[in-house]
C-alpha cells in the first residue's frame, strides 16, 4: 500500500463499492479489524459486513455466509 491515510483508503473503498453497485454487483466485507464498526457499515451497508473476532472462526463463518448468500 502506498497510501497511509486511513480516511483516503476508506473513501477509495466506498467509491469502488458504489461503482460496483451501479453495475449490479453486491459487495461484502469480512474484516478482522475490531474497530471496523466505525466505518464499514457506511461503506458496505449494515447487512453487508462481518467483523470476525478470531481468524480461527473463519471456516465456520465462511460456511454460514455462503449458505446465506445462496438461498
């Protein structure tokens, strides 16, 4: 990453998510950042993100997410 400003990175991500939405592509965020509540819902929407508290729970959560997305 050549940019260290978190605000710039978040705005860039928000713009990318908006552009994808215009193309009919729904995005989802899975993060390990314990402070992500402060910004991910504004970027992805309140239903389209998950904050994972332990990486060891990733297989469990991915299975649950997959099932939820394919119903």
